[in-house]
C-alpha cells in the first residue's frame, strides 16, 4: 500500500473513531498527548504519522493499533505481501500486521529486528496484555524498570503494556518474533 493511500486511510479511520467516541480534537489531544494540529493533519491525510504517534492515538481512543490499517474485517487469509507494515529505527525494526478485526479485542503482528536494532516502545493503555514469542534469533527485552531478559527461539513472555519497553537484537542474525495484544478491559 502506498504512503498516500495509507495516510488517507489512517485519517478516515481516526476521524471515524474520534467522532464515534464524541471527542473533539482538543479532547483527543488531551487523551493521547498528540497535538491538536497534528491530529487535524492526520485526519485530513496530510501527515504520515509515525508508529509511536499512532500507538499514542490508539491508546487514547482505547482501540487496537491495527484499527487504522485493516481494510476488510472479513479477510481470512493475509498474504505476506498484503500485510500492512511499518519500519522504524533506520529500518531495523519491521512490524507487519497479521490480524486485527473491529470488535475483536486481539491483534497480532510479525516483527523482524535486524542486527543492531534497539527499539523503544512507549506504554500502551491500561488493561492491554502484550504476548511475545521468539521464532528465530535472540531478543533482549527490558520491560519498565525490570532487568533485561534474553529470549531465545521458542521462548515467550507476557506483560502489561502500560510500561516502557526496549527491544534489542545484539546478535548478527535477524530476530523474528510474533506479538499479540489482548485488550482485556476495553470495548473495541
């Protein structure tokens, strides 16, 4: 999907969810920490928001991040080339949406951390559980103020998404993980 089309889609969805919740742009800015002018630019499709900004907006609206990306909730098969993706940290952190459907409090992602990747993730909303499984490579993860944990192929971890996280790949090989977000206390 090209960036212009994706920006327009994100803007339409943002406006839909904002109006559905009866938020003004000022109220949404207060709930998300994203400025009113930036929210207006995103709604008009004039700005291509970063993943970090979209996470803040999704958390403020209490919706899955992927709500901005899903084209057709009845899709049962998502081919790898059709999965919406975002890249950050000099393209060393790749995120592919593999499942999300309006009304279902779950979304899943396939994530690739290239060698040398250090990705900082801001806290999400309360009541959101994050579950990770390493499929290849080694993931070093720090959750909140806890010590770093090394996860290897087949290892899993789960935690509340209301704290900062740091994801690192210090190895020479690509680290692939799956991530699921379960919205336990939110209405989607």
